[in-house]
C-alpha cells in the first residue's frame, strides 16, 4: 500500500455466521487432490461428497433457511479431482476425475426441485493419466485448460478437440492459472518450477523460474495485471510460503512471507479487483486475509479469523453475488466435514448505501470471444459492469455448449435429499443402468435395485428408492462373535508368517487347517464339531517337510487337503473321517512340475479333481488330480503372480500380477491371455475375485501412495481400465475378499486388521453400496468363511466366518436385523448353488464340457416366506385432534408446571443413603 495513502480495506472485518446460517449436515469427501473441493457460482455451490465420483449441490442462497436441501450428482466412476463453474454461465460445470475424463454438465437452477441431467453434455478424453486440475478461460466460454500428470492441454469445447498441448513439464503439474486478460497461462509443477506460456505463440515455455523449495502442493494465481502473479507452497522447513512475482523480472520474487508449519495444502483465493487475498490451510481452522499492493509490491495482513471447524476446502463467491449494500467486499465458503460455512468480509460503514470506492466495476457475464476467435489472436476483453443495484439487471448469458433441453425430465439420476434427515451413505442415489464395457460411460450415480444380487424388491421399497435413490438392504448388517462355547482355544505355535499370497489358513464345514511355526512344515487339523480348549500337549499334524506357502480344501471332498511348499511341490493329504489322531508323514499324492516355490492353489469351482497353481516360475499350471499330472500351462506373466480366480462358470481364469496387469485366460483354448488390462499401481500385493454373476472382476490392491483400494472391472473390457475405484484406508496388509453371489456382498479384511469391510457390489453406477463394518477389539491373524449352509437362517444370518486370533479360533456370524424373524426371509435367501457337489469330472471339463451347479432352497421346513406373510392392518398412531385443540387455562398450566418441577426434584424429606449406614466398633479399626 502507498505509505501516504491509507487503505480503504484496513478495517475489513471477517464475520463468521451463527450455526443457523450454515449449510449443515452434509457429508464432505476426504480424498486428496490438487482441487479446492468446493466451488461457487452466483447461483449454486458444488462440493466433493464422501462418495467417490460424487458432487453435492446446494443453492448459494440457502443459508439461514429452516430447511436445507442438498442434491447429489454422480459425475464420474472415480474420484472427482477438480471442477469449476464457467465464469459466464452460472449453471455450466466442468469436472475432471481420476477416471481420466473431463465432462461438462448443465445444472438446473433449483437442484432440489428439478432433475439433473442423465448424461454430460460434453465428454473429453480419456487422458493417459488422471485429470489433476482444470480452469475455464477468462474471456471465452469455449476454452478450457486441463492438466493430467505432465500434460497440459488447451481445449476447444465447441469442437471438442485440443487447440494445443504444452510441453516441457518434467513432473506432475499441480496448478494452472490464466492471466486476467486470457493471454498467458501459468503453471506450477512438482519439479518446483513455475512456468509461463503463451499458448497461441508456441507450445514451449516462455519463462520459468524456481518457485518453492519443497515439491509438495504449490498453487499459482494471477492478479489483475499480466505482469504480476502470486504463488503458494512450502519452503525447506515445511513452512507455508507466499511469493509475489513480476513476469518482467521472473528470476526472483518481489516479496515473500511465511506462515505456520502445517502438513495440509495452502489454498490461495485472490479477488483481483479488490486485491484481497485469502489464505487457508487444509486441515486448519485459521484463515488469513492480506491486501496485495502491486504499486508498492507488498502483501499486508488485514486480519485473521479463527473458525469452529477445520477446513477441507475453500471457495470465493463471485463479486456479482455479494451484498454490496451491506459493504460485503468478499465472501468465502469454508468446507468442513459436515458443513459449509459462509464467512463475510465487511468494511464497516455508517450509511446503508452503495459505496463506489469499495466496489469497482466487476467483470460481466458475457464472453468477449469464441475459442476460434481467441486462437486466431482476438484479445478482446469482457465488458465490465457496475455492482450498483440501481444499475441492475445486467445482460445474462447461457452457453450453447450444453443445451438446457439435455436435462431429461424423466432422469432419475439425482433426487432431493433433505440434509439432516437422510444419510447419503445409506443410499441417496438412483440412475438408469450404465454400460459395463465402457469406463467412460456418463456416470449417473445410482441405479434401481435389479436382479444382480438375486434379490427382488417390493413396491414400497421401489417407491422409497425412487425418492431417496438406491440403498443396500444390508446396510445395517451386524457382525457378532458367537458364544465362547463355540470357540477353539489354547492354540499354540501358529505360523503367522505365511506369504502374502496365502490366506494363512483354510476351513470347510468340518475341518480347519492351520500351519504351525515348528520345523517341517507342519499343519494342524482342527475339528469344528469339537470346540473347546485344546490340550497342552502337541497336536497331531501333517508333516510336509518344507515350509508351507499355501493350502486349500477340496470343495468336493471334505477330507482332502492340498498343500503347496517352498520345494515347488504340491502335496495332497487325506484326513481320516474320525479326525487326525496321529502324525501323518506320507501324503496321498505329490505333484511335481513347477521349478520355483508356489504362490497359491485354487480348486476348480465345478469340476472335480482340477487344481490350478501359480509359482515363482511365472507360470500357472492346471492339474488333473485323478491322473496326478499337469494338463495345461499358462504363460504371459512378466512378474510375480499375486492372485488368481476361476470364473463362476469355470471357463475362465483371472490373474493379477506384480507387473501391474490384470489378465483373463481361457485355459482350454490358449495358454496366452485373451484379455489384459491395467491393474493396481502399487506393487505390495493384490487379490482378484469374480463378482456380479461373472460380469465383473474385483481387484483389491494398493495405489502409488500405499492406500488400499478396490478396482471394479468389466469382464469384457479389461483394456479400458476399471469401471470404478474405491479408496479405503492405509494399511500394510492386502485385503482378502470373500464374495457371496447370493446377496452380491463382498466382505474384505486383511491379516492384522481389526475391521471387516462390507459392500454390496453393483455392475453399474454407483458400483459400491457401503454397509456396516464388523470391528473387533484386537487384530486377527486371518479370516475365512464357511459355506452358506452353515448359516443360521432363522437368525437371518447371511455369512459365517472364522476369525483366527493369536491363541483361539472364533466363529463370527454376519446377520441382518429383521422384525419378523418367524418368517423365512426369501428376499435375503434366494436359491443357492450346491457348490459342494461337482457338476463335471476332470476329464469332461478338460474335454470342453461345461455345466452348472444345481440350486438348493434354504427355506427350513415349517417356515413361511416373508413374501407370503399376512399383511397387518395399519394402526392409527396419531392422537385425536381434540388433544391438540384442547385449551388450558393459565392456572392449569401453572399447576402442571409446578407438579413437573416437584416430581423432578423429588421428596426432600426422604433420608439420604448415608443416613442408613451403620457404624463400626472402635476395635475394628485396629
């Protein structure tokens, strides 16, 4: 600021509102990205919701209303990394995502009262990597810049093609910013460089300099001058740092200052017209306000504001939406975990009138040029308008990029969700079905429950879904550890260091096989029918002679166990029907052929005597156990095979590999994969399982930041990448998936975890419906599940698991709370496959035959299906109107109030408890 001129903003006050004015009870997302997680136009506010690929939408002027409504829009099949409104059309929204797509949406003026579009108006991509940031052009409504990893593209939205792609970035681009006149483009990069481009002149950098010494999240914003820009980042001491730059002398900053040390990113919001700069760190509750003076090249602090909630994102409200008569010069929206708080910055003035000295003319809402005109060299600027209410209204603009007719009146993609009354995680989405074979299918978040999980819906449920969107009927599922009488205790010497590719132990309905730590590759066999405390003496075991790498029971022979060892051999053991009474040293058969130690074993789901094994020799071999020989060898893996899984029909075999690929084989036709697609980025481990009646593959793995995640693929489109990606948590162990095809539920946990995640899987958006998790007080060493016939149908138990602890084995029942348990819940128990009986012989399957399991009805004798239960007559629950219409006199009201107070205080004449205590003799004190 000029030393001889006092700033008109020096007395600016930050005024956080009362809680009544918050947009509360929302569910904001926690995923990290380079975006601000919240944006505002003059009409709407959009924020990242807690569901991947979902944005919450609320009207800007909904603060202070007694009833607030948030609508949820499913934009993408993966995390929405950045989004922004057009500076000219308040209802045109651009979104970028980790699914590598950029989409444009037209939002209705009242999202809670109108249907949202069933599909985007414009789709750009896919890119080679996820879209990190995007930004509309300040003078043309059809120009957009997007950054994906190292690539920065300038798009012509009208023609849906790139005008230019900017080069020279050696690492991930973290932010982009247009100069106010739209001529130059600035970028900040993970390589610590700030770059300035003139995109119409050349795709290479015009100027560059080192920005901040730390490579973590840096941001760039342009002032109202083409010569000056601001950057934020971290220095070597990990302190937040702000720098002011002059492009005419770009080698060093004009001025800089540091704030506190914080792990969260610093978000800069600059109002170029007033020169006020807002700074707030993610995860903090402190917001700074500075004034930027370009003449003196100074950054002067105006005030700081301490808020009640921690920040997850911030946005500026456009100047055209400010309350100018109240001298509101700035309005910031702070996004927290459960609320949006509007903070007004007001310059105190006595007169309630328009103060021209505070409000210079603002940029209008009519674009100055088109994409083709700008690309041809047109530098015409947007006409500025007065903010004086006496000079309004001004000309409005509706972009032709996405016509308003595109929003279908029958679209069921988004429904009104009263905030505070409905939990989005319990199903607040619905949509028409989407394609399985295209990961870039316009994602409308949700679906009406179909037959994918074999469960029907009643008319009342369908009407509820049409109002609130899809929700899993298993969302209230409960996991319960059964009584101690069913536990097997006093386990000793467990081997807790089995390879990550192994589940650690295995079980069928009669036996549990547990590797022991003692030498010789010993495996103990526990009898589930004989719970209780094991003897202190050594248990009889199966002696394999080498460390055990994996083991599995034959699904069609309850007494046959296959054990893989580090000597590259597979041993087949037969447990006596009466149980293991002595140490066995000689297996029934030994299979040899692998040249390196074996990772995992998988029996065929339909054919007897067919076993698949994967090994460090990078091959998968399929064995005929009847002939005790290898029949098929699959090739094509270039690194360690993490996991493999047979398809439900037994025709295909899927694998996930450390080389970052997911593959599908047709073993009887070719030893090479018939499909191949990108797998998890992390190389720490992964699992694969077939879901949704074999139409999809679910892979559990890690991303590049070691966060555990789930990837859902269409079985016919592996090359296109995952349909959806769901991030869970950060933990060292790989999630072990168990899929129940009858209910469509996937249960996941890892070795050393204390939690079992439960999701219902759908082959279409929103793909994952979260259910209640099971949490234990101490970590388990492994988790296995028993066949469906072991579930207690009368208690609505849909899964039975075994939890292996350090010294015990505990059964865990997963149940669904129901009121009418006296009826058979046929909506939860469709006919199940008789998976314990083979449908084919090994010779028939190897010869090309296919078959399916027969189905079994789990309805117990004497139980009536709940669908046939007699309907109860509705009972009147409301009080008669006479109760409400009865008028009481003042004397009656006083008498009732006095009686209530006396009853609450109680009888003061009652003796105190200590009055009834008896004393003790003096000699008792000695």
